[in-house]
């Protein structure tokens, strides 16, 4: 018995099975390729990844606060932004010190 594919061509049963198997095979090969590429990427410890994300977040916050500080007119607002900037700098230094301490222990 012959079947039609989506393009309207007549196909034999064996060919349909081969095409179906081929798609599955292609998907399997793609997944294997993705797994292999993941294996090649260096594994970063969770602690280091969290630390890097926090530092990136602090950099963005610092940039935002500095931008607001450049536009701030009222002294109370400027003072609040300066305190925020100091807190960001303090936390950044603390994270950097913690990173140095943990790398010395390894």
C-alpha cells in the first residue's frame, strides 16, 4: 500500500518508516551534539556563579544610582543616593574579599 507525504508524493511503507526514523535520528544527533558541547564548557561551581551574578547585579545598581545622583537636585535625595552608593561599594568589597578568602582555602 502506498502513502502520500505532505508534498503529495507517493511513498512506499518502507520509505515512510525510514523518513520517520531519520527525523528521530536527527533529533537524537542534535541532542548528543548539545550534550557534547555542554561537556566541553568549563564547570563553574555554584558558589562562584552566584557570586558573579551578585557582582553583576551590584554593577548595574551602581550604574543606576550614579545616573540618578547626577540628576538629583534636592540635598536629601542626593544624601540618600550617596548612602545607597556606599552600601553598594561596601557589599562589592565584601564579596570580593570573600572570594579571595575562599580561593586561598582551596
